[in-house]
C-alpha cells in the first residue's frame, strides 16, 4: 500500500486528494498546506488524513512514500528536491519548474535516488488526446501540417506566473506528444494588462522540423471559455473541443494540389468538402487516470510517459517562449542538449532542448 501525502490544498489540490483517495493500492495518509483553513477543510471531508502545516514535518515524520505537489509553480523545485532527497516518489503539478536548470537537477536527483518523478501533464492521460494520437499514427489525417489551440476564459488570474506558464503547458505538452518532436524555434508575443509584470494574454508559435507549426493562444482575459485544439493534416483534419459532448470530430476536408508543374496555367487547386464523423472515445476522468498511472509506475518500477524529461521538454519551450515574449516576439532557437548523467531514461537526447536567443 503506497502512502501518499498531498501538498497544496488550494484550488487544485483537493481534486488530487479525491482521486488518490479512491484507489485500493494507495492511501492518502497526510495532507500539507501552509494555510490552516485549507487543512481543516480537507480534514473535515477526509477525517483519516493527518494534517501538517510544515512540509519538512511531513518528510521528517515518515508519514508517506510519495508526495504530490500542487503548490504554486515557484515552490515546485524546492519542495520536489527536498522530497526526492528523502527518497520519496514525487508527482509535481505542471509545469515541473520555471527553469530548465531546475528541471535538470530534479531529473538527476530522481535518477540518483531511483525514484519516480512524475509531472502533471494531465491531458496526456485524456482519452480524446490518446484518440487523436491513435488517428495520427494510423495515418488517418495524413501528413500533419499544423496544430492550433485556444485556451481562453475569464480568470482565474494568477499572481505568480503569466498565462503562458499557467495555461500553455497543457497545449505544449499535447502538441509535443501529437507531433512526436520538440520545436526547433519559438516566438511569443503577449499583453500584460492587469499587472505590468504578468502577461494575461499570450500567442506562442512553435516551429517544428518538416515545415510543421504549432500555434497556441492563451488568455484569462476573455469573455468566452474555449478549450479547442485543431489538428490539420493533408488528408483529414480533426478538432478536439474539450467542452463539447462529442470531443473529437474528424473532417474529411482539405485542399489538393497537382504535382509541381512548369506550366503555371496547369496549376489548379481543388477543395475537398467531405463529411465528418465523431470517433468513439472512452469516457474516463483524465486526472484519475493520471493519478492511477503515478501509483502504477511506483508499484511496477516503470518510467512514466510524463516523467521528469517530459517535464523538462515542456519547460524548455516555456523558457524559450518567455525570452521571446520579453524581447517583443523575437524568434528563440531551442538547442539540442543532453541532460546530466544517466538521467534521460533512454529518450532521444536530441529531443531535449535549451533556449538560445537568435
Ligand atoms: N492540471 C491542471 O489542470 C491544473 C489546474 C489548476 C492548477 N494546476 C497546478 O496546480 C498547482 C497549484 O495551483 P492552484 O490553482 O491549486 O494554486 P492555489 O494558489 O489555489 O493553491 C496553492 C496552495 O498551496 C499552498 N502552499 C503554497 N506554498 C506552500 C508550501 N511551501 N507548503 C505547503 N503549502 C503551500 C497555499 O497555501 C495554497 O493553499 C500549480 O502548479 C498549477 O499549475 C493544475
């Protein structure tokens, strides 16, 4: 039985407490938050858990085998490294950290201590995203051209990180997963309206090998809630609307071009307006699937798909995008980089990146 401690009981943490409390192979033994009110709120709902105000107390009292960190992003590195140093398995909410340097250290520490380092890229555990990946791998959409996404709402406004760091990790993780590669270059522009130091609206463009592109529009200053991702292939196109009943819709639409010809008059494009269909997608709660995968990886000694390296890859894009954002939208190149030591879990080192402004 894996003993789990959950740290950070604000907006998101209670969802994690609920999910981990529903499994047979683990038990939420302790919860931790600096706020006594949050602790009392959870304690009243889950009387069996031990509430702890101080994270170091949680570690020192040998209450848990694994910790789940759902505190603000700026605290992730400190809490995760302390937990790994205590030989605990660690689940960190997205993004793993604000900097790739910190992600590298966490990946190295997890490898050194032989512990699972798991990152909360929850959409990689969602059935619609897995269905999209299935369609892409089966060649249903043809050669992918671009993916675009919109993650908009009125709030919740963050005080510690921009909309880029708060919202875009979801879309970045999905696009890297669906395209199966890291971008070579990113550009990002945005607007800081409510607080001059924090961008409320961001537009991120990622350029991938093979003339592919990923575009992400995130905002917490929008009247309309949208969670939309469009995948355009040269054969078919698919739309994932996370707010719709039927989440994936595949369109047999496209534009066909004849082979290149020297005779300009012969060049004619034809538009294809075929039908559309909604493939069956198994209903499951992504967060619960994600929590179950963390426990499974601990029990089976498996490497999670959303491991520290995956967390590093998403942070590498955020870091580069942030540099671009502050430069007013200049392109920022992501350089291939090897992680320290034997920490990469046999993943392609070329897929790991570091931001360099061009
Ligand atoms: N996967 C998702 O869809 C999703 C959704 C929302 C938030 N998140 C992530 O969850 C994390 C938390 O977000 P939130 O919206 O719940 O934030 P929040 O501000 O509502 O809650 C954070 C909580 O952490 C506590 N805290 C802060 N520092 C602490 C420390 N050192 N020790 C103990 N407790 C501490 C605070 O008292 C607060 O209760 C962030 O990383 C965020 O990106 C993920």
